[in-house]
């Protein structure tokens, strides 16, 4: 309590002080790494989209040029460009040849640092959900790292197997495996943790494709050319196979990276299936652009993806009618639950160690604030998204109580008495 007019002196014991400063420093570091991850990711995906467009846009050159198989003309920023593509490689290499690899490496490195900072350091809040699987921090991190490394080996073997030569069958098997991984991870991690690991697995494959196959193969080809030998075309083929896979993984990965803002996806009872459906829709949207650049229009692809998005929203929408009914709830009861389980964080002055401002800007200090936020509270509670890692031990009864109050109209003046004249 603040004494009226008096000076308030808050005593921080040294342990509390350390925790607050640590949380502050981690937030700053996370923010910086996240920013960099976005910048590198934009650069990588930008070049990837550009080269992919370029590759599909080559048409026979207007005039014969030795070894040239196609050309593209474009105008951008007031300048005109003409790019030619060699059937295999030019006879002689120029002095400067640009490679594109650091965008990919830097995206992966900052992404991995972010995964470690948020999900491994903060495993108790973000990676582990005792209601899913009661595992320790070490086990959880082990499973996470194992998934990243293991999935790469499986993927790499598949690429080199006969299946690798059949793009459509490969896509189907790859999609089935990704779905299985999403399902499996949802059985051991918090749903957010499971989602981000599927994204990190795909992202790791993409970066490793660049690091282990694409760049080394290009290096061998260039070295051969410098020795005036003919470059091995099969190396180029293997690189372009990986490049194609990366292309189809981009949109699903981007969705997974933003999915953390949407408990309606990862918090859903069918979370793994929703992830699979969105990845498939992303792949179809990507395919639309790929065939369009080649000049082979398939006008139904994009509308099909759009219809699928609406269908997915429809089938995953909250089943309000199926929710349990119950006696009227008084707001005072709701407030008691929020006071104990939420307001340590969601208050103008949070008391949770290290928390200096209400998370997501959400405060439950007044009945009006709570009532105004009811729909979001509902999502947070039905998806088990809040409290993080159930750190404040919200019970199932309390969860249902708050949800019932919201169902009954989220009235901050509710007294718990049955409305008059309504005999139940
Ligand atoms: C330990 C601190 C803590 C406690 C306790 C807590 N929250 Fe949160 N809450 C957070 C943080 C951190 C975020 C932001 C998460 C993010 O966006 O990544 C958040 C975000 C939210 C959001 C916004 C979700 C959105 O739509 O983006 C809602 C709603 C919410 N909490 C509700 C609750 C409710 C209801 C309770 C109590 C049952 C609760 N929280 C308890 C820390 C807490």
C-alpha cells in the first residue's frame, strides 16, 4: 500500500535485484537477436525468391550467344537489366563471382541462438508443459536438439535415395514425415515448443542444404572450371534438387515462425494437424508462383489455397455449443482466480520476479479491463497458453470457472444468482 503523500521506498533484496536485471538483459539480447534473425532471413528469402523467379523466367535469347541457354530482361528502380543463363557454365570465369551463402548461415545461427535463449534457457515457461509430458530441462533440450539433427539425416538420406529423383513422391513422403514429427513433438513439448521445433527442423534442413550440398558442389564445379576441366553436371543437379526443396519449405517455415503469436493454431486440440494443413497450403501457394513464372498458368491453385484457408478456419473454430454448462458464476469468484493466477504478471505493477511491465500490455486490475479482454482470456485459457508453463498452478476447476463466466456473458457485475424468471 502506498502511504498517501508519503515517499515510497521499495527494498529490493539482492536476489530479487539480480533476477530483475537478468530478465532485463535476456529481453534485450533476445530482441537484438530476433531483429538480426529477421534481417538475415529477409535477405536470404529475398535472394531465394529472386533467383527462383529468375530461373523460371528465362526465355531463349534474342541473339545467339555462345553457351547461353536463356535470358531475362527486367527494369527496376529506373535501371534496365539483362541477365543471361549458361546451359552449364561459361567457358571462362570472370574475376568476381558472387556467391550467396552468408544470408543462409546467419539466418540459421541467429535462429538457433533465439531457440536457445527463449526455449532452452526458458524451458520451464516455453518448452515444457507438465500437462503434456513431465520432463526435465535437460531431457527437453536433448529431444529438441535430437530432432534437429535427426531430421536432417533422414532428409539427406531420402534425397540421395531413388525417391529423390521423383519430386512429387518425395514431396508426399516429406510432408507425411513432417506431419508425423509435428504429431510426435506435440506429445512431448508444450504446443508452442513443438511448433517452433518443426520450424527449426525445416529451417535447419534449408540451411544445411546450402552448407553441405549447394555451396560445396558449386565449389567443386568452379574449381574444375578453373583447371579448364568440364564441371560435373550431376553436382549441379544435386544442388538444384536441394534448392527446389528449400523453395517449397519457405512459406511453411515463415508461417511457423509467426505462429507463436497465434494460440488459435498451436493451442488447438488438433494443433499438429493444423500445422500440417497450413504447411500444405503454403506449399500449394508456392507452387502457384513457380508454375506461373514458367508461363504455365494453373489458375485454380491460388483459389484452392484460399478456399482451404477458409475451410481450415471453419473446422478449427471454437465449438462453443459443446462447452460444459453450469451454475451462474459471480464475478468476485473470477476475480479471485485472476488475482492469484494471472495478476502477478498481468497488472500495471507486476510482482512476478523480473517482470517490469504487464506482458502483451494486458492488465487485469479493474473489472472493466477483465470484461473487455474476455475473448482473449478465453483463447488463452482454452488453449492452455496461459499461465506460461502453468507457473501459477491454475487448477482445472478455476479454468472452467472463468470460462463459464465468459460463456455467461462476461458481465463484471455478475452476482452468481440465476436471472429472475429463468427456472433451471
Ligand atoms: C508468469 C507471468 C504470467 C502469468 C502468471 C500469466 N501470464 Fe498471460 N502472458 C504472459 C506473457 C509473457 C505473455 C506474452 C506471451 C507472448 O506473446 O509470447 C502473456 C500473454 C497473455 C495474453 C495475450 C495472448 C495473445 O493474444 O497474444 C493473454 C490473453 C493472457 N496472457 C492471459 C493470461 C491469463 C488469463 C492468465 C491467468 C490465468 C495469465 N495470462 C497469467 C505472462 C503471464
